[in-house]
């Protein structure tokens, strides 16, 4: 692989990452999406444990992602004090488009 190819791949990745905001936003979305695909629901506490993002930043970024419609915030059925987070369908489509672009990238 050449440096020019790596630069092209970086440009591809940045294009997708900028759709969501920052790298921290993408980290949050990937954690929620991975748990969602595994059939689990993500709470703020579990998100804080698995994301390497400071708590205040995590809360602020998560609220922004909810406002923008990338993430859906719902109360749990058994405890109305706890909220669960899931990735919206439009976000899942964008993440799958990112995966498709990575797979289609011409690696030398």
C-alpha cells in the first residue's frame, strides 16, 4: 500500500465521519449500533463504561445525536428512570453505506 492510497482511504473515511459530526460521535454511534445488532439495548451507564469519551462529553454528544435524529432515546418499560438508546434507521443506512464504501475501496 502506498501513502497516496492511504491518503485516499483517509479522505473516504473523513467524508463519512463528517456526516455524523466528530470522531467521538462516530464512536458513540458504533457502540450503540453494535449492541443493537447483538439484540441488546444500550443505557447511558453501559455507554459510559464502553466508550473512551469523558462523561460530560458523552452526555453532550449523545443529546446532540438525539436532537439530530441519529439516535433514539426511549424509557425502559420496567424502570422509567432509565433510558435506552438505539440507532435510528437512517443512521443504520449511513453506517452500512460506510461499510460498503470500505469494502469497495481499491486496495493496491
